[in-house]
C-alpha cells in the first residue's frame, strides 16, 4: 500500500448503515437538547423544565424503535444489502442485522424500564449524580425534583456502540465501538438513586476492569496487525490462510483479542466484575446492560472467530473449549450460594455466557443459528427479569419507598402477596433454567444439539450438567416466593398490594412484552428459529 | 535500530501496566497502569506500521489517543465522585460489594 496522493472514492451506502446512524444521531440531538434545556439557573441547583425528561425519553424510544424497524426491514430483504460498507470499516450482513435487531429490541424494552418513574416522580437515578451522597446539595436537588435526564443520551450512545460492535469490519472500528458502548455504561452504573455508595463502587470496578480488558483487546490488535500487515478482518483472514514466519505473533495477538472480548461477555476467568456491577448498578441499567452488552460482545466475538476460523481453528479451539467449560462451571457453582437476587442473576449470566459459547465453539451453521437465537431470547428474558426486580421495593417505617428489595429472604412469601409478579418472575426463571415451553429451552436445545452435531459431545454434556445444577438455584427463588411464609414485618412493597409501587406503568409494559415473547417463542419456536436459521445460512 | 527493540519495549511497558493494575491499590495509579498498557499498544502499532510501510497502524494510534482521552474524562469523573463520597481512592476500601 502506498500513501494516497489523491482522495480515493469512498462509497457509503447510507441505507444499510441507517440503524446505527439513527441511534447515534438521536444521541447527539439528545445531548444538545440536554444542553439547551437543562440549565435555567447558573448558581446553586439548576431548575429543569418538567417536559425535558419526557422529551428525552420520547426521543430515545423513537430512535431505538426506528433503528430496530430499519434493521428488520433490511434483514428481510437481505440479499441486496450484504457487504462491506463505509470504505471497508463496517460489514452489514445478515448476522449484523439480526444482532442489531436484537439489540434494538432489548434496548427498547430496557428503555421503558429506565423511563419509568413512581407517581411521586422518582425514577431509578440519583437526582444529581455529581452530588455527594447525603450532602445538602443532594437534598436540595431532591426537594426540587431534579432528574438526571442525561441518562437518555448516554443510553443512546451505548446502544449505538453496541449496534456498531458486531458490524465492525476492522479492528480499529471494533475498538472504537467497544469504547463507545462501554464508556456510557461505566457512568450509568454509578447513577443509582438508592444505595449510592454501592452504585459508585460498581461504577469504579466496572471502569477499571473494563478498561483493563479493552487494553488487552488493543494490544492484541497491534500484534495481529504486525503479523498480517492489515487491520481489516478480511485481510487478516486472507493472511492467516497463507502461513508466514509470523504465525506465533498472530496466535498471541488473537488470544489477546479474545481475552478482551471474554472480559466483555463476562466469561470466566475474566468475569470478576460481573456480580459487583450487576448488583450495584441501578436495576433498570443492569437489565439493559446485561442483555444488550452480551448480545453485542458475543456478536463481535462471532465476527472475529468466524473471520479467522478456518485457519486458526486448531490453535483457538482448545481456548474456546476451556473458557466455555470454566465459565459454565464457575457461573453455576458460585451462583448456588448467592443470597441476593441481582447477584444470583449475575452468576446466571456468567453461566449463560458459557452455554452460548458451546454454540460458538461448534463452528457450524447450526452452532451460529443456536448462538444467535440464544442471544436474542436470553436478552429479552433478562430485561424482563430485571424489570420485575425493579418493581419490588423496600419501604421504611414512614412508608417511603426505598431501593429495590434484592435480598432473597425479603422475597419470601412474595407469591402470596403478589401472585402475578411472582408468577411472571417464575416464568423468566424457568426460561433461564431451560424448562420446556419457554424460549430458554429452545435456545439451550439449539446450542447443545449443535455442539453434539459438531462432535463437541463433551462440551454439551458439561453444559447439560451445569444446566441441571443451575436449575436448582432458580428453583430456590421459586420456593422462597411460593412455598415459604412471608417475614413477620413485611418490609417490601409490591405493586398491587397495599401501599404498592405506583409507577407510570412502563415497567409493567416492558415486563409484559418480554413475558409474551418468552412464552410465544417457547411454545411455537418454529417461525423464529427459521428466521434465525435463514439469516445464519446466508452467512455460512 | 531494528523493529524488534521497539516491540520488546512495548511488551515490557504492557507488562508493567498490567502488573500495576493487578497489584496497586490506589485507583488513580491503577488507572495509570491502564493508560500505560494503551500506550504500549500504540508503540507496537507504530513499530509494526514502520515495518510494513503501511500507515494504517499510525491511524490506529491516533484513534487510540482520542479514545484514551475520552476514557480519562469518564474515569477521573468516576474516581473524583467516589473520592468526594468516601475520602479515599484505595480500591481495597471499596468493599461494600461482596459475596
């Protein structure tokens, strides 16, 4: 390659890029709205116009919905939309569009939970995230009913990064997308209204370990560049196919890139941030992050692995196998002893990362179908599950609403006090456990069948054993909710009971949508499985 | 000087950065370790760029610098917010989240 003397023709097909462009454009617009609308008073605590938050939530919901519809439309007519785009920086293929659709769907449901607030006007976020917890400034901001409406632009930026991540066709675009999705999430994790110290601590841990992980990714990218002379995945794949003297460097680079991606998907032994961040972050953000980050990061993992797979299969397969097995075992075993619902779901998320990886490690069209299907259904169920948790709150003696009641002992007897909410949560848990007639069963069946089909029977057997063991800790929550008596003095408010969590109803809507999807795909999975398989086979 | 020297330096810097992240307790020093790792990657990018006579590596270094700057903004904001709450930046004192 020689230095370019004249400007080359850069052809960009804006239509196929539109899902990402819509979301990022809305994020920029939303930031401007925030800048113009938020400040009324220069000194002391600012005053917000009451419509600001509504406008921001509306912009975010509309943008994500539009991006999702656009991705769906492109996916349905995908033959003419396949290919490299943006001068080779982005690849729009059926997998990209499927994942973008999944991310948009989960982000939309997640945004409903994020936008929800109690009838007293309290949302899930600190009135001013910059205020020191317990300070006079914070009290003032709270009394004036301030809300941190920059949450919406941050969520939009993160969503845009997530949609770009699996679409990246070169390692630098991938790195930029990785940071674009991560940086807003580090901030969002620290913005909880209640238990702010926990939330800030989660934010710091997420930031330090996340940045550590992306440094590995970047260093790996540098070595791969050194071994192949290019940063584009197609160029790397071509260089990998022709052995040179630099193969060792290439393998080291690929392993470092994988380590960076394993950090993001929360695979053991790079999972240590997951439980702390899931527990400390505001529940609305945990749901959004748990679903969408997992989809995006696995998308990038699939992109990298399937690009270089044919030639590096022998070197990378043992690593994938080891990480998959370790992830399933660690997630399941440590999950068994958790006493906090959010923390338990975090270990469950780690175990699920292992299950999805069995599909990835199968190196087949079936494996790809299974992983993609798993990501979509698991994502939707996760947002719904955390939506339920956001509705179960603590109350103090004066009857004020506090943070989420996440202790397992606080959930005892919930089935008697609020049968609907407990029942819905039980369905999500059964889906995580992989019980038939839920989407989780179909997804688990798809990845394990693919692993068996590709000769990875050992991986599938470990996966089945871990699923069986994991079913135990989901069952423990169900037993606590339905078969044990409530505590003497109930310290928990549940929607529909007595004082109740009265909200605008957006969370309930989000939960209902997730529930419908989980059950419908579980009972009649054919259409959705065929849709996934159709797209995966176009790629294979 | 051969490219190899730069690559060895980059690896040494990366290792120092990674060890710093793992053993130091002050969150600002931990963060400096991360920055050192990013700069080690930049050095490797530039050395390889020179080796291949290809400017994609230099371009990568520019992107990394911009992203690292954005990361500093977010990271220091988080560390400062935490310091104002707790009057400490030690990662060992942040121990509310446990099993």
